[in-house]
C-alpha cells in the first residue's frame, strides 16, 4: 500500500512538470486514491477476521458431527441388573492410546477386584496404573480383552447408570466457586440431608476443620473461591473425598490422592483414607494408586506393574518375602525417606515400621 502511495506521488510530480496538471487536480486524485487504498487495507483486516470465523465454525461443526466410539446411551441399567454385583474384572487387556498407536500401554493384563475388596496398583511412572483406572471409568475401551462390572461387559451397560456407581478421587481435585456443601453435593440427584453430608465429611476427615468456627465461621456455607483458592491442598483433597463418599459408590477409585500434597496435608488425607478402608459401613470395591507404599500395604492384593505387564501380585508380606520388584520399590522409598528425614529418628522408625 505504501509502495503504491510512493509511486503515485512520483507519477503526480511527473504529470505536473511535463503536462501542466494543476496542483488541485493532483491533490483531488491523490485524496481519492489514498481513500481507495485505505479501504483495501481495512478489507484485508476484515478478511482475516472472516477467515478466523470460518475456522472456528468448522471446529464447532466438527464437535457436533463427531460420533463417539463409546456409546453414551443404551444398554442394561445397572440398578436393575443383578449380575452387576460391584466387582471389577479386567481380562487379557491390551490397550494403546488413540494418539499413540505405536505404544502398547497395557499388554494382556488380567486383574480381578472382588466386591468390597481393596486392590492397590503400584509401579514406576508410565507403567499403566492410571490407564487401568481410565479403563474402569470407561473413558476408553480396550483394543483387546474386556472390562467387566460383575460379569457384565461395560460395553453392555448403560453408561450413565454405571458411572453413578463409580466415584474417583484424583491427584488434583477440582472445586468450584461455591460453598463447601455445594462442592460436596455437586451433581447429586436430589438434595441430600445435612446428616448425610456430615457423615460423609466425618469419614473424609472434613468435619473437623469445617466445624472450627475460628477458621470457618460459616461452616459448610463457607465459599471456597475459584478452584478452591481459599483452602489448603489437604482441605481441598479431603472435600474431594467427601464428594466421592456421599454418592455411596460401589466402586471407589483413588488415583494418587496424596501425591501432590506436603507432608502434613498428606498425613491428614491419609488418615481419611485409612478411616474409609477400615469402616465396615463403607463397604465398597476400592482400587488404589499410590506413590507412598505405606498407603497400600493393608490392601487385600497389591499388583506391581512394569511396562504394561503385571510383574508381581500378592499381599504386602508375600511380596516383601519374594524380594522382587515390589521389595525393591519399598527399599528405594524407605532409603529416600530416611535421607529426607535425617535426624528425626522417631519419624524414620514409624515409617520403617509401616513398610
């Protein structure tokens, strides 16, 4: 555009000196031409905006037209299905993520979690622990084998009714800008009683700090702020546990619920988890992923994964006596704990006793 202006000024000068064009004519012509060019410049900006709108519209259309590979409705209702007893079975599972087809994350793994039993998954990062949790949640379907709830394939169950029986506590809890109670009952059908809310909070070790009027004068009506910014990490995690428990799920998934916390917060959350696992009133099938092995030592079965395969399985004492992969993990973690807490013999002895 500016090149055109320079050429126009040069040509106007040529016409003035050689052909006697008046200054008035030249100024008028230049004014019209500059306006013409400026409109073209504005048109270019508008064109880029229009192209952006088309791109966004294409993205919206792609979402609307997308056909999910996993059915979102249809199938047997879990509440009316006597075969769905609360146990979880993964049989000869083979799985690769859609975006990483060349990497097999799970290689023919078989895991059975009986009703009201606790199974712990341990292993190094990338061994497939969280993938198994996502398969149980049915975020994905395996390429080989099947995942069953009771003796029913998840593919044959109505997704909404199945997921109403499953609750998860993740590493990073997501809270909304509402009250503590609103965050706990979020998504529930109907309005639970205050007694139900408090019972779930007592099991999750939430009721203790919420009832402290010096910290939370409004109790359960305290607004937590966007993403729970007004709460500590341990408090947010315990509220997430209470949110899971109030649903009275038949299957409870704990995906490294303490790994993102400091030592004190981890201790508080661990007390809540221990209380859940020991309470006979909260009978449910539990699958735990934990980086801290003292968390999983009391599980009915510990499954040690390595590169998508089951390396070892058994109780804590059985695996320690085998002196294999799990025992090596315990020794490595204990050595790290001793180094980090050098000089605190009481704490070191307590952790040694736990492991």
